[in-house]
C-alpha cells in the first residue's frame, strides 16, 4: 500500500500546531511584543519537517504521538530561533522567510534577537515536560537538545558558514558546515522520537544513521533549489547563496554531481531503516519527499 505523506503531514502539523499554541505564552501575555514576535515566526506556515521526523521516529519504534509531542515542539522552537537569527542583517540579511517578511522586518532587530533567544530557551522548558523513560531520563533529553543546538553542532555550522563567505573552500569543509548547520538538528529530531518510545540502542543507532544522511541530503537539495527556483516558489529569497559568495554543492561539484550525492545519501538513509522491517513507512516517505521536493 502506498503511504499518503501529504495527509500524514497535515495531521502531524495540526497536532504540533495545537501543542505549540498550548506550550507557548499567549500573544497577549506581558510583554506582548515578544510573544507576538515569537508566534509570528513559529506560526509562519513552515513545513514542520523536523517535528514530523520526530513523530515518525517515535512511530517506527512503537511509541505514542502524545509522548513525542513536547520533543517535536522543542525541536521546532530551536529551528525557528535559528531562522530568525539567520535572517538578521548581521547574518544572511534576508527580507523574506516562508513567503512573509522576516521577523526583524516586522518587529525590528532588537525584538527579533530576543524572540529567537526566547524560543531557544523556551524549547528546553517545553522538552522537560516530557515524561521521561527508563532508558532516557530528562537529563538525557536536555543533553540531546543542548548538544545539537550548541557550539559544536548547529552554532558551529553557522560560524563556519559565516567564515567561509567569499572564500574558496573544499567540499570537505562544506560537508562540515552542512553536517552541523542542518543535519545535526534533523538527526536530533528523529533520535528524540525514538527516545520518546524508549527504543533500544540498535534502533537509536539506526535512527541516527537515517537522520544524518537525510539531513545532509536535505541541505544539498536546499543548495540546488537556491539556484533553480524563484523567490516566489521557495518562499524565501532565491539566489542569496550566490550573491553572498557562499560555497554550495552546485558551486563546488556541479549540479549533476550534487543530485547524485543527495540520492546516494538518501539511499543510505533507506538502508538504515531496514531494522524496522517495514514499520517505518512515514520515515521512508519523508526521505523520498525531501530528496524530490521543489521548495
């Protein structure tokens, strides 16, 4: 039977949106400006790929959506914080995100910085509301998030990305950037899903391998789309990597080879799921979707 990914994503997005609305302070809570700014970006219409991977990882390991939801929401808060800060004039200086003006264009740079800070710290307050499991206690969960978002992973990728602008860097350095800037949080999301199902070590390693490879493929496709799609299609400014003289897979190895590498990584991700014996249809469908997406 074919898996209806679009219906699945609609269901999971609705569940995540309801949970985020519950977890985050209401827009009118004092000081209202910061809470409106947080909600502006978190509910800006993103695809919710990271929460979907978290929930799908839980399902593959026999877990429940209710147990994984706080972790899915925490990952999305960290992802959204990173986008708000990435769009700032001091970083990528972007005016458009998800088809809407970026946070700092609406609320100003100061509030945008604080909104990102609030979403990052709020992510841990949300994550700690999970129930904890015999193999993975609250310390394990918080450490998993902190490592993925910290100075050796997500932030390391951002630093290397900034420092590499306008320079000719080797493919190995670009891979380092992508591993940390994108793959780390995607991998964290799917691992947290497995942890919420109290999965055994073998399944957690399989999810790690899956998340790592899917995360790298995801960013390579992002590099390709930045060249091939319009701003209207992407919902963000197209061509900004070229304009900023950033290294991308197409600029280093070419378009054809970039697609081949992304396909090879996705194949590795599929192989990592063999341990689940066809009990991970959502993860398989997500991997294929991320490889073939056009925005």
